[in-house]
C-alpha cells in the first residue's frame, strides 16, 4: 500500500507527538499550490456563487465548506489517499493506521475562537493548507502547544471557562498561544484535540483533510463513532450544495482500481459502512 520511504523526519514526528502539531515547510511545490488553489477557487465559486458567501449567522466556524473529491478536481482528489505525504504521513504522525474523511475546500470568513475539532474519544490528524501567505495579522493559525494531552486540555478548558469575557467583562490575561505563520506550500499538521484559533484576514482560502484512527472491525460502537465523524450529516458537507454535482465519495471511490493506496482507504471506508461510496 505505502512506500517504504519515510515521509516525515524523526524530528518532525517527535515535535508532533510532544506538542500536538508540526509545520511542514514546503511540503507542496509552487505548482501544486497553484493547481490546488485553482481547484478550490473554481469549485467553491461554482457551488456558492462566489467566495466567502457564508453570512456567519448559524454558529460554528464561519466560511464556505465544500467536500472536494470529484473528478473535476483531480489534484485535490489525489491528495486524499493517493499521495503518501498525507495518507501515509498521517499514519507516521499518529503511529497507527488511519482512515480518511473527505478533503474539503474552504473559504474562512471570520475569526475563530479557541476550539478543538473532535471530542476526546477518537485520535486523529488534521492537515491544513493555507493557499495564500498567512501572518499573525491575516489569519494564521494559533495553537496552544501540548493542549492535545488530556490533563493539560482539562486545565485549558477550565481556564477558558473562567475568562471574564464570558460574563461581559474585559478579557483576562492573554492566552500564551503560538502563531503558525505560513507561506504557500507549507502544510500544518495538528492533532484533532489540539486547542487552536485564528484571527484577522478576510476570505481566507484553504484546503484541509482529517484522518481518523482506524478502529478495526470488531468493536461496533467504535466503528460507528468513527463513521459518524467521517460522515456526520450523511453528506459531510454541512452546506446546501448540489449532491449530484458534488458527490462526497462516489467519483473518488470509482477511481480506486489500479491505485493501491486509494483502494486500501476505500476498503476501510466500506468496512465502516460509510454511505455514498457507490
């Protein structure tokens, strides 16, 4: 399934294990970034009539989100499981076999407060690719190193819950976050339990993908938990998009024959009984 060549260095893996994140500088080439940005821009515009159309009045992290797995976006489609930098890379970082969620085209439209991406019961890795330069002032991701660890996470949650802003008062002491500034081609990898936020910038184009720890086939409750995270709404879009034009898995799955790594990912999704594969 995978190349025997290690994707990430021992130092990068150790940094991820210790702090819950690693910045993978220059993982994508300039040409790859250009292709990905073109596919993200084209498909978001076609799906929503423009970029950054979300009014931000329904909660969550404001922005346009579109599962990008269709044949019209071949490069984004290939990143899900064909490209060892992501599927194999997630296994290296997590230290266990993984199963992919759909890759997602995104245009963030607002700040995001402190949050994690999943609850405590499932391990996972997220890759985030900002498609333009991101600085502290223009929406770079901010993280709390080590907050993926349960004991520290509990202390962080307790501290955040006591912020005077929650009661309408001026904010307390600033949280000592780390700003992960990026250039096009850099890729952020972080634990799904890591506390992170962003501020600044408008209409921030990005592509992201999550990989969940493969639960095996014996424990039905674990299988359901992972399946629901991969496909929480039955279509994973969270948006009112045309499912015929943007099927979440069907076209990606149809292209699996002859691609060993994609076939492995597909077999795991089939064993989880994820809908929409055919």
